[in-house]
C-alpha cells in the first residue's frame, strides 16, 4: 500500500503545453528558427529544457542555457498561466488527503515556477513538499529532483512510495531512486515510451491513477 505519492507537474497535474510550446517558439525565434506548427514542440513538455534544446536542435551547452533565458522571458510573465488543471486532479488530491496519504511534487520545472503554478491553481495546500529544479541547472535531472524531494519529505525507505508521471524521465528517475512508478497516458508521453522506460503500472485517465495507487 502506497503511503506517499510523488507527482510530476507538467503533463501530470496540469496541461501546460500551450505555455511551454509558446515559450520554446519564442526562444527559437531569437535564433532565427521559426516553428509555425507548435504541436511539434510538445516534446519539450516534461524533460529538462537544456536536454531538449540539445536533442532536437543540436544546441551546445552554452546555447542551451541562453535559449532557456529567452524561454523564461516569455514563460515567467505569460506562459506560466497558459495552463489548466486536468479534470479530476483536485478530486484525486482530496481523496489522497482523506485517506491520510502524503502527496509530493517532483518536477523538472524550476521550483519557484512550480510553486507559483500550484498556488495560482490553488493546489499547493494539497502537497507536503513541492520540489523542483534549480534555476542555475545544478539540480535538473529527474532522478536528482526525486532524490531531493524524498530528502525534503524525510523519506529514507522507498517502500510504500510511488512516482506518477507522463514521460520516460519520470519513470527512469523513479527507478534510479528505487521507487515504483505509474505512467499516465493523458499527458504527453506514449504507452510505448512509458513501458520501455519500465513503468510498473499504466493509467489511461486521472481516475485510473487512484486505482493504481490502491492496487
């Protein structure tokens, strides 16, 4: 029985693609790259931004971090709010609290931005800990964020703890920390991606997540 549930943020708690893709497009325009079809930028939702700029556009490290600076010029004042909470999430969090389970956020989004999003949508009170990446990139890999979240929550034993996320980095980060994982299909990752990463369970809907936690 799981007593603590770690949640990814983008693509798991909120549908954040519009704000993220608009911010990425804004950053790319600074380099003269015009992406008119924003759907192809949805792959940026979830993984660390520096990894995605390097993987999909071949940016070297210094250019990646400059691109992230440009990204934040759009995201922090505007893109952060181009976002919505998935239907059923608040009810799931209410249920968790009602059963005495703990809820923790572990996201590759910078921690101040994660707190701001969750406070904006009135979800912050449901979480014991909101753990995210650092702005300077010293903590950005999901495995490091999860480790940090567990430390802040005072959890030393992985038994009874599960990670819920929509991308392979969530599943791989959980595995690196000895946690079970639930991959969700309503976010931005595919069933193939989540299964290949080693998700213990797959939830097609928010409602299915509850069943996976109880299983």
